[in-house]
């Protein structure tokens, strides 16, 4: 087994597959990446048993097919330390991998490829082509609302719901919910899956790593993204997602319209003196006016009044200010609209001009 690869090409591929190799793995082989030469290509594969990352390098020089595994960290560090623009020669010699570049040479240990785990083969139920920018926005618009260590394991991930030409992403931690929808060109059957947090994070990182369109494939147990020469496969959470529609306010006839940036800056200022534990702020609504107040255990207080468009009854409602800030930071439009039922029910927030994203925040008692 041998091949010649440009140092920059190899380094970029290693940067991609190395991200899954964080911390000490349960099995030594999981600290390795699989190197396989076949069909005029060098395949680099890493896995932690939940996520598999593949990078394909096309070879334009003579090669010999073969397969092995070696330390991903050592290979990455060696490649990174080599001079720019050199060609790297990889040659398997017994149970060692020889790495040569100009006058440098390294001999590192390997583990036989038969010990390297692969995600099981799976049947694809959904396949479509998605614009990279659309999929990236879909995930960015919702991922902040995912739970991180919730005992309801299904909340520690993102729910994808597919129907006709729509892909809907939903994330919630039980206190807030984010929903975003994009359109694709192909008509697809109804299907839904839950992608774990780690898979979502790696999907987002991959979408920032490369350009062009994305081939999205979904099965009963795995989701796969393919872009250019990079492939990401993640296992799914085998669970049922709660009925997220049940938290939408039933009769939100109190409508508040406000400039997003004005409200964002006001909340950032008021948050300085909010309670360190609950981060609560009180929104007091009256005709065309919003008063935001906060206090803390040191009996300190903050208040700010801003002009809004509001014609319903006067009311007070409390929120975790961090949840408000997250939503106002994600929305990009000039104005946002709040749909409020009463002081105790969930509140729906939307961009006035972009109805594809919906946010729900539960109020808190102050």
C-alpha cells in the first residue's frame, strides 16, 4: 500500500476527520483513522461509534491499493509540521506506516484495519439535494434551543420532520422551542428523525467547511450528508419526539410589534442587573409602550421604556432574559412580532417578514 499526496490536500482532509477524535477513546483503535487506497482514491475515515467522518482524496499519481489504521493525532501533527507545498509519500511497511516528505521521514505504528469499526450498513429512506446555505441556516436558526443533558434524551438533539417539499427542524429544552422550515425541489414521503446534539454540531461544522450542494440521505437509524469529497454519517436517537405543536399558544390575540435591535439592546442592558440564578426580566405592556424591568438579590434595579406597536390590554409577563436574547440574536429582520395569549401561556415570536422561523418561549413567575 502506497501513494503520493500533496501536503495541503492531506492536511485539509485530516482537519475534517480529526474533529471526532477528541479525548481518550474506549478502544485504542478509535484513536486511529482508517487509511484505504482503492479506485484511484485515498479514503480517510474516523469514528467514535456514533459519528463517522469520511474524506476522499483523488490520486493523480501511481499508487498501490491497501488498507490500514494509524494514529490520527500523530499523522495530523506530522503533516501540519511539514513545509508547505511538499508532496507526502505514504507507504505501509509491515505493521508500520512510513511518511516521507523531501528529507523528512517518520515511521509510526498501525493497527490492522479489521479491528476498525464501521457504522452498520443502512437502507436510505429519504434522499434529496439541498442547498448548503439553506441547510446551514435551518440548523443555525434552531440548534441553540436544544437541551444538553436532559433526562429526556430525545430533547438532547434536533427533530427533523420531512413532508412533501418541506424539511422542518425543531429543537427544544422544555423552556423554549425553535422551529425552522426550508423548501427543496423534490417531493418526499413523510418521515421524521431525531439527530443527537453531537451529530448536529458536526453537521453544522461540515456545512461551514465546504461549499456547494448537499446530498442528504436519511434512514431509520442514520443520517448522512455528502458534500464534495466529504461524508458525515451520524446515528439517530431511537425515541419519539414530543408533540411540539401542543406548546403553541391557542389564542394569541395580544400582538406586540417592536424593532428587533431596539429590544435586543434594551434587554442586554437590563440583563446586567437581572437575578444571577433565574435571569428574569418583567415586560410590562401598555398602549404602544413596553417597560422592561429587572432586579436581583442585592436589591438593585434596572428599568427601560421603549416605543412599540401594541393595542391590546395592559399586562405583565416575565421571561428568562437569556432566552429572549438568543431569539433576538438569531432573527435577522428589522422588526419582530410577539403573539401573546396571556401572562401564563407560551409566547410565539416571529420575524415580521420571514415566517419560516418560529420561536416559542415559556414565561416565568417573578
